[in-house]
């Protein structure tokens, strides 16, 4: 809002209203004059554009979905020509092919009034078909069939219901002749099937004959007729079964019939004609399995029913393949994410990819998807991914409150997930990690003495209060290192009073500057305000901020806001968050339990009571909770009043899921130089091992 201090005024112009005016309108002329004048003097500039290469389509959509951009997000397909007028070179681009039907042709579905047949007919219509012929021995017999056909006809599709028997040559010829009257036949799809299951010793010639009639005889007749009567045929597709390719107990006759159909398709391709046989596993949602054997979780011959959306997606791909025999099925042992083969993407990895999180192993198990930065676009994509790839149907609200722990349970098919917390007492949080001791006893500790250095470095702890997390970093620096810890006597009413407290401690070690301050996580805010306070006293200060800034903790405040319809954060959130650092519980359950208490003191007591079964000192736990609450709200309401003049170095974690922009909101707060470095690892890993 600083622009208002320059006596600037703003005017809103409804361009659509101007366009409705005639060309002689004074208002229209004035706007045109101002725009032309602004373009000439540079006041009016094109919208900024963020450019991605043609191979970065997914990154471009994710960037746009993050809401961080201003202006346009564009894809660069090729370089500009070197001269103004030149014929551009041919450019080939990678694309995902899709099958479409010719609206002038007719598509014949034998067995088209069955469950799969109706779904396939609708898919053909969506892909452009305007003429359909559906065959069934008994015609329309159910209300659902009647509704489907009536809706298609009302939408302008010509639908012919035929009772022609393809198991006779005359019947097949009649079917194709009737179909050609609507338009040249462009596709024939044989979905007909009859089952007579029994072990081989109990099979009869009649069983083989009945099963083979719609498949073997019908396909042979359709092959014969289409060769002479369908010169414009694009698709000749028969629905086979895994009982043919892989065998299925009691279905010798069914496997034989499907095998004959596959050989016919192979012969057609050898003759240069279209021919495709698809070996389907169990089909879900509709059809024989659903009618005779149960639901979508029924295991049939080692396969689970393949959901209809997945079947149609596979069908689309198969129509573009040159092979005469293809197969599609869902193996029962590979259905759940994470339990499949090398190419299987786990459920958590798929969700993490959508959220832009590179390493899903280090996410707090109690964090919800909303906490991890999920917006509405990401939510819609996650919903589609869960339904399409994992057969999980959840509402938008349920997805928003999904936790990583719940995703783990869904991935392991409901098996119990046991939290492994061998070291310390914190339960699965990579942002905050308490040790067995909960409250530091010393405000300033000597972390390292270097006899060859006269330079002092002061390190500020994360929100836990201890500098132990920075010991590995300190050990690698050739300086004298002092750690500043937030003890019980540290004020938590404001960031300014906390900085004043630490300035006095620093002056006790080093009377005058220049000062070198390092802040990690929450400590980055304390270090920043302490640096501002030292500069106000005339000292020179340099800052190194490790994955933190004054805006950093605000991302947690936004996560709390997203949990509530009124977007407000209060004491109950802070105490609930504290509890979840020690136990993997449901956030809403903990929040509601704490909310039963009216005052802040009572809520503090309730939070401590929830953790009373842990081997921790109750008084120390209460003190830690009180300090945590104070520091959390100090950071929530901290807004630097002065800019920092010295040099600032920001080190960010590449695998941190916090969305703050590359500068963590520091540029508007710094007058001096700001250097940004990115280090491999997440929030806790960057101060350990090679990253440290």
C-alpha cells in the first residue's frame, strides 16, 4: 500500500462497457489516447510472462496452480525466426494420441446391450460416433438399456437395435447390410459371450458348442462378411479373456473359443485388414462378474475387477497399437500402491508428486494435505488420481483432511501403521523435534572454541529452544561458536522483547561489533530481529538464515487457518500442535478435546494430560508447552518494523514443502545484499551430514 503515500490515485475502467460505445464516444477516445501514450513512454508494459520449454508442461501447470505467478505462463514450442518474414520450419511435438470415431460411419456392437457394451457405446459417442448398431438376442429388456438408448437418440445419435444372429452367415450379412444403410461401417466390436464353466472331465460337446457359437462362429461370419461388404472398415475388435492367454480353472471351453477369435484377428492382420483381440481380466462395475460373483473386490483367477474407467482408457490405447492380441488386467497382489513391481508408483509418492514434494519419506505423518499446501486444483487432481489409479473414491472434504498417516494406511490396505520413534520423543515431525530434555537450562552455551580465530558466531535455536540441532554445523566452522537457547526466563510476549533479551546475552560475550548471527527455522526470525536491534544501536551485523525467515512460521499459521471455516487461529491450535509433536493422533480429535476447556490455563493442563502417559516430567512438559505456545504466537504476529541493512545469506532446503518463494519473503525486508543458496535435503536434513 506504499504507493498511496505518493499521492497516487487509481481508476477502474470497465473495458467491456467501453466496447459497447460507438467510436465517437469521448470516454473511449480518451482511454485509447492514454493507452497509446502509455505504450510510447513505457508506462504501459505487456504482462510479464514466465516461459517453460515444451518438455516442461507438467511443471508449467504446477507453477500456475501454485498461484505464485503474475501475468502469463507460456510454453516455448520453438525459437523465433531470425527474419520478419520467413516460412517456419516443420516442428514435431510429442503428443498423446487419442482414438476418435468418424461421425459419418456406423459402428456395430455385437452384444452391445450388455453392461460393457452400453459403456463402450457411450464412449464411442463421446469420441464422435453418430451411428450405432447394437445387437442382442432379446433386444431391450431393462429400464437402464431403454434410458441409455433414449438419451442417445435425443442427443442426435442414430441408434439401431438389431436382433440379427451373427452365428449364422445370413444373420451376419443382414446385420452388416442394415448397418451400411446408416453409413459405411467403420467398426465392428464383438462383445458377445456365453459361459458354461466346468472342469474338463465334466465338459460336454454341447457346452463347447454353446460357448463357441457367439465367439467362434460369430467372429468367423463377421470376418467373412466385412471382407466383402465393409471397404472402409477401421476397427475389427473382439473381446477375448485372460482365460485364453493364462488359463482359468473350469473355463477350457471359454479359453478355446477366445483363442480361435485371436487366431482370426492374426489372420486378418496378415492379410492387411484391421483385427484386434483384447484379453480382458475380470471387469468391474458392470457385466458378468458383477452380476454373478460379487463386487469390485472379488478376486477372479488372481485378478481384481478392472474398473470401467480404466478399461475404456486401456481400450483407447489398444486401438492405436499394431499388435493383433493385447491384454489388460489388474493383478490382485499389485492393486495397492507400493506393493507392485518396479514400475509401480506408490500412493504416497503419487500424491507427493502432485503437491510438488520431492522426498515423501520425511513428511510429518500427522500433516494433512491442506497443511502441505494443497489448493483446489491440486485437490481435483488428487481426487482423479485416487479414483483412476487406486480405486479410492473420496469427497473433496475428505481429501482436504487426509493425513499422511491415513495415506499410509490406505496404501497398505488398512494394515496397522506403527510409529517408529527410536530417538527422542517427537512423533514423526521434520519441522520440530524435541529431545528427552524439554526445556534448556542455559541461555548461552559455548559450542566450539577455535584458538586460531578471533571471530565469534552466535547461533539461535529453532522453536524447541535447544541449539543441539546445529552442533554438526558448528563443528565444521573455523570460528568460536556460541549457542543461544530459549530458557524459561526468556520473554515470549513479543519478538522485540525476545531480541532485547538476547542482545544483552550477546553483549556479555562480545562488547561491540561486527556481529555474526546464524538463525535456524524459528531462530531465523529471532536472529533477524536481534540483528535489527543491534543495528539500531550502531553496530554492524551480518546474518545467515538456515531455512527460515520472519515469514517462515506463518506458513504453519496458514495451515491452522485452513483447518477452520472461520480461518482463525487461537490457543487451542498451538496446544494441539504441541501434542502432535509427541503423539501421532488425529488433529481434530485432539483439538476438540482441548476445546472442551474454556481458559488458556485449562487448555494447557488438558494438553499436558493427553501426554501424561509418556515417560516425561509433567512440570517440565507444562513449561515446554507454555514456551512453545508463546514462541509460536510471537512468530505468528511478528512483523518487522525496520529493514535490515547488513548482508543476509539465506540457505533453503530443496525438499522443503513450504511455499514462500525462493527468497522466503526476505527481499522487502533487506536493504543490503541477499544471497540465496539451496541445499539438498529437507528442513531437518540440511543441518546434518553432507548438507551441513
